[in-house]
C-alpha cells in the first residue's frame, strides 16, 4: 500500500484550508446545485451551455473538496517556535540581495499554503531549498529560473 503524502503547514495554514473547505461544502456546493437545477429547466440538455458550465463547476468544486480533505487529513503541523538558529520550515527569513542590497522577507511554508504574493513561499521552491539549514549572516547562492541570485541572511524569526 502506498503511503499518503504529508502536507507540512502552520496552524494558520490549516485553519485557512478548513475555512475554505467549510465554505465549499456549505455555500459553493449549494450554489452549484441551484445553477444546475435552473439550467435543467431550460430544456434540451444536449445543447445547454449553462448546464455544461454548471456541471464543470460542480466537478471542480467536488475535486477541490476532495483535495482539501486529503491535505487536512495528512497535515503535519510545523512548530516554528522551536528554533535552532537555522532556517527551517515555518521560519520567516529576511535576506539582502547581493550586491545591490534589496531586502526581501519570506516565510517558508509547506506547498499547501504557499502564496508568494503574501510572502509565503513553498519549501519546494528554489529560494527555500537554498535557504533551509542556513544561519544568520550566511551568504547563499540561489539558482532560480531567472538565473543565479546571491543573498546574505539578515534575520531568522519564528
């Protein structure tokens, strides 16, 4: 039997997924069922684009529910407060790009809750992979799709 994938995430990330799941089950699911009911009333289903669209949305919603249930069931909560002085999952890392000095701050999270626009990067991303295990003051070379980037870690916090 294959082992199920573990999804590392923070407590906040798990709560966010649980809220999305509750919304999908209680609100979105009912909205889609209502759209299907209305589309059926239009008659011939073979040429009914509203019905096809509603069925596609229903498939998406049900698929997302299944995905979220699996992620929540296999969640591994990250305890960022148990800092060892090294960059680890759940830590917020501030670094300065070398040589121009642009400062960036990211929190390293599991892929389930990654949102780069919110400063949450996946532990599977090139930046996180390069930073994991490093300490404050370390200079790190990061291979990104856009080329090599050299940074110096300024601060690590929980």
